[in-house]
C-alpha cells in the first residue's frame, strides 16, 4: 500500500510541475474572484495554478488538494 501511495504522489507532483502558474498583477481579472478551496479573495503577487480544465486556484491550496485527492 505504501509503495502505491508513494508512486501516486510522485505522479501527481510530476503532473503539477507541468501545469501553468500565474502571478497576479494589479488590474488582473482574478482580483475580483475567490479561491474555491480557501474561500479567500485573490491578492496582487499571489501565485495561481491553472488546471487543465481551465480553473484557477491558489497554488498553495490546490497543490495540497491534488496531492491528497488526485482529482479536481
């Protein structure tokens, strides 16, 4: 079981490394939106991760979510 869990985590980290990151700048459309994971508004200089489905989340929040759950 531990071996499978370790292998899945490694695959998830590899997938995360290929996903696009965006730094929020003043005037970005994201400033009026909220992260669906932590429910906090996006702020200037925060990093968002773009998922293949086109959704954005705080990188720190979605990375933890995907490592634990491996699905959007």
